[in-house]
C-alpha cells in the first residue's frame, strides 16, 4: 500500500463514490422540494371551509348535527350549508354540536 499509484487510484475511486452519493442526495433533495411544492399548491387550491355544516347519519338521510364550519368533530358525512339553512335545521330539531356550539354562534334560542 506504499505504492503512490495505488493510493492515488484508491483516492480517485473514493472520489467517484462520493460524487455518486452527492448526486443521489441532490436527487432526494429535489424530490422532496417537489413534494413540498405540490403540497403547498394543494393547500392553496383547497376550497374554503363552509361557514356551517350539517352532518348526516350513517344512512345519509337524516341530519344528526349542525356544526360551525371547520369543526374538528364534524365527521366526513357533512355538507356545507348557509346560515339560514343551519338555523332552520336547529329550529327543526337537529342537535347542535356540543363541541363547536353553532346554536350560540347563530344566536339560536331553543323554545
């Protein structure tokens, strides 16, 4: 291993390996930058949350709860509605979500 030529050959080999590693790391960085950019574009393209949500039951027929738009407890069976529709639902006996309290925000008084 005292041969300067073989030492130089080993160093050149190491250089090639490191260049490949660096190229791979740069590809990973570029891929991650693309993923993050796509994620940001997706967030910006997302429609705004509705002001009010009516959550349907398992059958999709009966209304179960009225929620404030963006309520964490609204579930996946919700449909965005306007203020008047939400007030009518509460007046018709649909329960107000106990977490987001849409009845309070709508100024709805039971009775």
